[in-house]
C-alpha cells in the first residue's frame, strides 16, 4: 500500500463534541495537499429485537430538519467506557430497555471521506422492560418509540420511511443473524 504521511494537523474549529482540523499530507509521489477532517468521539448503534418486533425511535434531527425513524444510537462520550457498556446505557436512556444479550455485528466508519467517526453496531436480545426511559436532551425527550414487526422492516426501507444509514446497515446485519437462528 502506498504510504501517505500527515505532515501537520491544526485544529481550526471546535463545536460541542466535534473538532475540525486542517491536515497537510504528503502523497507517495511527494505531492503535498490539504484535507479538512471532522473529529468525532465515535458512536454505538443498537438494533433492539423484542419478540417479533424491532424497537425504533422517531427523533428530530436538526441536520436534516426532519424527524427520522432510527434504531437507538449514541455518542461514545464517556472516556474509557467499553462500547458494550455505552450500548447498554444508550438503550436504557433512549427506550427504557436493558438487553439480556448483546451481539456485536460490525464496526464501521460512517463517512470516512471527511470524518473519523467510528461506530460499533450491536444486536440487543432478551430485552427487559425497565418501565420508562431516561431521556437526556431535548430531542430525546420529544422522541417516540415505535414497534415495527420484523416482517415489515424491509418495506420501511423500500418506501423511504427508514432512510438512516446506520439503521439500514443494522437491520441487514441483524436479519442475517436472526435468520441464521443464532
């Protein structure tokens, strides 16, 4: 693999949990170029399956100015916390369920063309209903929880009702696991 080398990296902006840096990079052919990189603490995504249903959240997303139907997810905003614990905490906060079993399905970069966000994807099974969620921010307090039958999930994708990439990836990998009977 050709060797690219970061010559310098300067933080040019910080906003909340994000920072933006401008990097000067040297290519294998010695050409130098600049790239802007958004730094993100990482995330967890959880596909919670309860019997024959998947539990989803409908949440306002300011970046797109709309309410999106999604699987629960959250930032890895506790230093040193293992992704599995973050996934459990986010599931309890967002939908009020505790997983009896978490299955790691994948890890992936969301948008590596400009951002270093790295996501850990889990399937949550054997759910325990805690009676209520522990919503933190204004979007979480206003979101709704929706049960979708396993058999209806593909239709949500086909009709565009579900258009969130992490949720689509999560469902496709969860379905493969469920269909294998594991």
